[in-house]
């Protein structure tokens, strides 16, 4: 359960460390380094998080100090919305690896699909972005390519191209499971990653989750991380707090029983971000 294999054979550590809202600076370097020290070997960043320089700096320091090797690290970044399209994606990718200070990334994602609300030719824009990513993949600059926030109707066109998406990173946590997307992806061998696996903290105070977590002597955060794993979804918990960074990875010594899994699965919607890929205008 500690690793998953993507549809192109690449192995990904099954818990990643999220870095959204942790902008460039000493704090970002320190917390990413703390995560690497705690044993995370999978880091999730994005051009729009404005922290690629600090993530890169933390990785360099950790390599210099013998904490990790580049080969043992799985690094993800994403092309931001204004950079969608063929030429601009090539440029954005080069800017990202320059900021990160790396020669390649393990996973590159389209952060959000171009949607019909914003563009008449939304499908072509996504295909053009994908074409650039496919070329970078074939050139060995990216080990796996994928998408984020795509619904099945956004995914369909990409799945008919030469290289199928390996990953779809979507919002996923108790109270917001997006089961239609998860089922479509799992049926089509696309690995689902959970963004906001703790609902950006919004689900942690839920009394029902607290009662279930207490039965395993675990925190609600650990319950959420483990819940994703047991559903075959790769969670990306974020914390800048050293004790929580360690806590969120300490999820491999218990198993949520099937009746508790079902209780969580059956919870009515709550704690969601409200972001809908067909409705967003950014
Ligand atoms: P999470 O769902 O991981 O929740 C993070 C929040 O929970 C922070 O406020 C953190 O506080 C707090 N927290 C973390 N661990 C604990 C704990 N053990 N106990 C109590 N509180 C805790 O947040 P994100 O929304 O950041 O999502 C995770 C990652 O997913 C992002 O960082 C990013 O990498 C990715 N993402 C991708 C998106 C996309 O569109 N592709 C969109 C959103 C996120 P503190 O840091 O202060 O400890």
C-alpha cells in the first residue's frame, strides 16, 4: 500500500506532501525539508503555488544532507491555466523546471481543464496542452503525464491520443468523494490523487469522523489519509506543522473496518470547496 504503479509502469509513493498556500520563503523550505526528513518521498507543487523555488531549494538541501536522492523522490508540478496551449505549455514547463532546479519532473499535470464556460474551443485547448506534455514525456523530461480537476467529459478526448493520462488529481475527502469521476478513472486505469484530503482542515472537526478515528486511536487527519488509501486514491495532505507532517504519514499501522468505510462513504455532502471544473472562471 505504500506505493502504487501508474498505467505506464512508473511507481509513485502512495502518500504525497501537499504544498499549496506555502509560498516561497524560509518557511516553505523548512516545511518541505521537514517532510523529506519525516519520510515523504512524494512532493506536490504547482506553478501557481509560487513556491517552486523553495521546493527546489529544500530538495537540494535534502540531497546534499543525504536525506533523499533525486531518484527516490517523486516530484509533481502543474501547468497553470493562462499557460494552457501548445507553445505556452512548453515554455511554462521549462520555467517550472528552472525554478525547481531539476532536469526532469516525475509527474506534470494540467492544473484545470479549459472549460466550455470560458472557451468555445475548450477541447482543442486541452488537446494542444496535452500535445506539448506528450512531447516532453517522450523526450524524457517528464516520467508521467496527467491532469487535475478533469471530469469524464474533459478526459475523453485526451484518452484517444497517443499517451493516455496516468493521473487525475481531484478534490477528495469525506463529505466530497466525487464518485462518478473516481469510478470513471479507476475503470480506465487512471490513478486518482486526492487534493485537500483533509478538506483544507474543514472536515477535521466533524464529530462522526472524530468518533470513528477514536476507535483506532488515530486523529481525524490520519483517518482521512487512510480512507483515501483504502479506496485506491493517493492522498496529498499538507501541513507546515512538524508534528502534523509526521502524523499524516503515520497511517500504515491500522486498517479502517469495512463498516466504518461504508459509514464515511455514505455521509451526505459536507466540507467541500465548492469548486466545479465546469463553472470556474479562472
Ligand atoms: P489539506 O486537506 O491537506 O489540509 C491542510 C490543512 O489542514 C492545513 O490548514 C493544515 O494546517 C491542517 N492540517 C494538516 N494536518 C493536520 C493534522 N494532522 N491535524 C490538524 N490539522 C492538520 O489541504 P490542502 O487544501 O492544502 O490540500 C492538500 C494538497 O493538495 C495541497 O497542498 C496541494 O498540493 C493539493 N491541491 C491541489 C489542488 C488542485 O487543483 N490540483 C487544489 C488544492 C490542493 P497547518 O499547515 O497549519 O499544519
